[in-house]
């Protein structure tokens, strides 16, 4: 049966989910801050509303959907803080017609975990984020998971690890091709998920009868940074990567993400179980453009 499905933040992930929902016969409506992007969405056959999650008044034009995907990324060029975009933006969306959805899926981040000693993390692990983005997303999670606690199965939080895919490895690719030293430790862990596998997880969460309210979404095997950049070099014909040691974006060894829960409860099975398979696809052109 056709439903109305709303995408808040129709970017790298959101466009893929919108396309899948359209192919399934659903009416898709997307929120965008840009009139030009709204026109593009309408050419694709999607409805479009021009607005901003940080502007509660603009959200009154949204429809009341069956399902919401909330995947609003942070624009570093914006004058808004991460707290305003993630936490306040989620509260505004919940208080708009979007809050009447039967299923509300929020895309968070594994940045809510601060573990940095190489420990394994899952849905039960402590969340004590040490970054503004991690804290803002954790606050948004609380809204989705607990604000309407009496509505079982409505709010679902997905915590994806590092999202990659076509167009999302090119900075690293250029660095590897040039033989530039990579900042940080070679033995620190990377957790990744291909954007198409994350889109599949969103669709499963949208259609499950009564899913749990939290899932970590990561591929089947964390890689060390040495393994990941070595794979890139192999694919691109670049030199063996070198590393600067300490001083990278992540201190320590990082963490390792488990995906057992989403596999067991939603039947998710990644098409790209590791970056070894996913990078072949990711180094091609982006079909969502």
C-alpha cells in the first residue's frame, strides 16, 4: 500500500532512500533549504518543501507522513551550532506535522561513543561523547527514543559508522595517489558502512512491524587504518601508505563496532561486508547524482 514518506535532509543518504521509496510506489516528500534543490526534487517526481529544521515555523508546511527519515547533516558553513541543528532541529521536527508519523528514523552517529582503546561497542555500550557533534546527536536521540515513550515502535535511532561510497572516498584517494603521509596512527581502528547498505537498513527499519528503538549500523569487519589505506593504494596503484603517528583526528586506537543486533532483529545483510568489496564500487561514479 502506498504511503507518504518524508525525508528531512535529502543529501547523500537521503536521496538514495527517497529513490528506493519511490521505486516501491510511495509518495516521497523532501525538505530542503534551497528552492533550486526543491525544483530538482520535483523533476525527480518527489514532493518538496522549502524549510529548515532550525526554523520551526517553516516546518508547518510539511505533510503528516507515515514514515520520516531524519538525516540532516551539519553544514560547516552555517551560522547554526551542532546543538541547534541536531537537538533543537529534532525537537522542532517532532513538534511539526512530521511528529505524527507512525515511524520516525533518526540518523545519529557512532560519535556518541568515546571509547578510544580499541574496545568493541554495541547498543548497550556507555555513551559519553567527547565532541560537540557526539553530544548534540545524543541529545537528539533522547528526543526520538524517549519523548513519546508511550508510542512503542515509533522512534528508531540508527547509529552508522563512517559512511562511504561513490564520491565519498575521493579526498583519501587523492592523498594516497600522491603518496602523502596519513595523519594519525596506522593501528587505529576504522569502522565503515557503505551508503547503499545504510539505505537498506533505513528501509528495513521503516517497514519492520515493531523494531527496537536503537541499532548500530556498521559493516562486518573493522579495519585498521593501515589496512584501509593499503586497500586504497592497491586499488589506485599508489605507493604503500605511511603514517605520521599521533595527531590524527581520533586519538588512541578508536573503537570497534558490532552489527549483531541489526542483523538479528531486522535481517540486515550488507551487500558490501567489508571495505575490500565496497571500495571497488565506491571508486566509481556516483549514480545518485
